C-alpha cells in the first residue's frame, strides 16, 4: 500500500507551499504551518534515506533528499529567530 506514503508527501508539499505563501504575506499562522511542514520534510528526507542506502545504485537519488534536509534544518533556525 503506497497511497498513505504518497498522501503524506502531498500534504507535506501543500503545507510547505501554504506556509511559504503565508510567510510572504506576513500572516500570523504562517510560522506554525511552516515549522510543522518543515518537520514533516525532515522526517521524509530521513525516512527515504533508508531506501537510498539499501542499494548503492540509488545514491544519486539521495542528493536532493539530503539537500532538502539541510535546507529544512536551516530554515527552521531562521524561522525561530
């Protein structure tokens, strides 16, 4: 059953987009939505790394995941300031 995973990825992406738009428009709800969505992105990047490490041929697929992991952590620190 792959649909719960795909659903969670879409909810994360919609949360990131909504949070970003909210931050751009300076809405009060934007920081909590962004932090929750960035946390979901961090979880997803770490969780998906298991699939990458399962086969050495998949290592190039990990690059965008790890880049998003680093960026998400950096953005959380920026949003907390």
